[in-house]
């Protein structure tokens, strides 16, 4: 998506360890207008998928997921990383390992917010090693719901997550697909190189 790629080129910084810092529009400050456009793109890409609910994980997945939900007119539920006082025992839980932070997080959603008839679209900000998406897929499986696809704002195609999702035969869409950070520049895949 050109709008997003241009914004990444303008405002993104490449940090050591192949990390892309985009905290002025996605990971800290959020640009609502841009998020709204991204939501519209997700709607277009998954138009025929019969999505009834969007699933993401706090915190940075929420902004794009909510805008996709607004555009697609479906509810959005985000998995929580920390046990909330109001969360009951009635949870689906998956363990997510973060390579970058080298910690395990349990992510949970209340069973009330997923329905056996649901067709779930999983949305996240980044697809890197794919552990967050794997956790959400595990929750979808436990809830016995169909997965319409996985949509991510930015994928680092050279890391494990991209192939991990495709190997399961899941429809994957990345609005920006980074192929390398050679020479400290962000390089994107051609739009049709899927
Ligand atoms: P994974 O979910 O794909 O396995 O990601 P990984 O463990 O490698 O990364 C852990 C966290 O770092 C995730 O956020 C993920 O979104 C984020 N991340 C991975 N690569 C990048 C990158 O190049 N740039 C940025 N900005 N973030 C990256 P999280 O811990 O779940 O945090 P948050 O959603 O609360 O922000
Ligand atoms: Na995230
Ligand atoms: Na993040």
C-alpha cells in the first residue's frame, strides 16, 4: 500500500536488530486518519471472506483493528496480556513467546467475546516471528471458530512469521511488506509479489 510505504519511508527509522521504529504513527503516537485508510484497505482485501469479528492483541494492534472493524462493521476484541481484575476464569488463553523481549506472555480473551459461528479476521501491527499471530490462531482453534485470514500492517517478510502463516494455508495480507533493511533503508516487496 503506497500511502503506508511512503509514510514508513518518511517517518520510520531502522534500529539495530532489524527493528523498524514507527512510533509517530503506529506504536506510540497514532495517526487516526492513516489508521482509517488502513482499515479500508483491510476491508477491501478481505471483502469476500465473510468476516464477523476481528481479533487482535493489545496494545499496538488495537488501533488498526478498530479501524478495520469500523470499516467492515464488525466487532473487535483484543486479547489481553495481563490479567484484568474484571476478567473471569472463563477464558481462552495462549502462551506467546516474544523473541525481542525474551519473555512469555499469556494472552487471553473472555469466552463471551467469541462465538462458535464466528469467522475471525486476525489483525496485528507487526508480523515478525509470528508468535503473537500463532497465539491468536491457538485461541481461534480452542474456540472452534473459522479463521478468515490474517492481516498485518507491516510484515518483516524475512523473519519466520510470514512463512509460518502461509504454511497453514491461511490467507495472509500485509499492507507493507519489508524484504530487507539493507543500507539502513527500508526495502519493500513489489505489490504483486505475493
Ligand atoms: P512476533 O509476535 O511476530 O513473534 O513478534 P516478536 O516476538 O518478534 O516481537 C515482539 C514485539 O515486538 C511485538 O509487539 C511485535 O509487534 C514487535 N515487533 C517486532 N518487530 C518489530 C519491528 O520491527 N518494529 C516494531 N516497532 N515492533 C516490532 P508487542 O510486544 O506485542 O507489543 P505491543 O503490541 O504492545 O506494541
Ligand atoms: Na503487536
Ligand atoms: Na508492537
